[in-house]
C-alpha cells in the first residue's frame, strides 16, 4: 500500500525569478569580509521562494565588477546565474562608474511581469530607487519580495512589497554558503 501524498500547494505551480542588484550585493559581501563560493546557494538555502519554482536568477552589474567578484569568490560563484551587463565608464580618478545597470534590472523586472513569465518577483537589493518598479510589477498581478543581504531592508522597500527578508552574514556562515576571510 502506497503512502498518501500530501496535498500539493498552489505555490508549487508558481514561477519565481530573482533580480539581483549585483554591485550592491558585491559591496555587502566585501563589507563583511565574506567569500561566497556559489551565489545561487544563497537563494536556495533560505526561505526566499516560499515553495515556488525558481525559473531564473538574473544578476545586474558591469564586467569589471564581475571580474573582481569571480577573482574573490571563485570560478563557480556565478554558476546558475544569468549575468546582465551594463556599461563601465572610466572616471577621472581611474575608477569605473556603472551606467545603465539599474535601468536593465527594471526593464527585465517589468518585462517578465507584463509577459506573465513570472508569478513572484524577488528583488535582491537595498536600493530604494526600485520602489516604483516594485509597484509596477504588482500592477501586472505579480507578488513581490525584497531580500537584503548583510543589511536591513529599507523602510521604503518594505512598505511597497508583499514580503521581505533580511539575511545576515552570520546566517550565511551558519548555512555554509559563505565564510569570512
């Protein structure tokens, strides 16, 4: 006699996508002296998805930051993550300023919501400039969440999303997805 299968949750049929503000995230890891060998594990070890299917992870940044992150975290760091690159513009002080990165994130976030490619959008950022984009995504019927890593979720983002989660450096270490250097 076969064991009865527990009832299926409707959430299991929903698609979720993560939209990661990569530059913001890289700075958070550096500020806490963290090395994260595989970024995608961060998003599967915590209750971010709420039982939903993960359709895709997008990360938005510039090539210079990707190169530095891979050098710091290792070759598998971006495994399973689709990287979308903006432009790096040299500054007078020999640094590089990113251009168009936030616009690319917002465009994809709204596009996937409007196209009904996703039921649940998860923004990984602490940048409150994304508040309007979250509202627009909800206009298309998507649920929204904001995840802050190594920082608090700002009030403005918290007030405009359906769910929010803060993941601390200590939690990342405890789950075995990061280590301090």
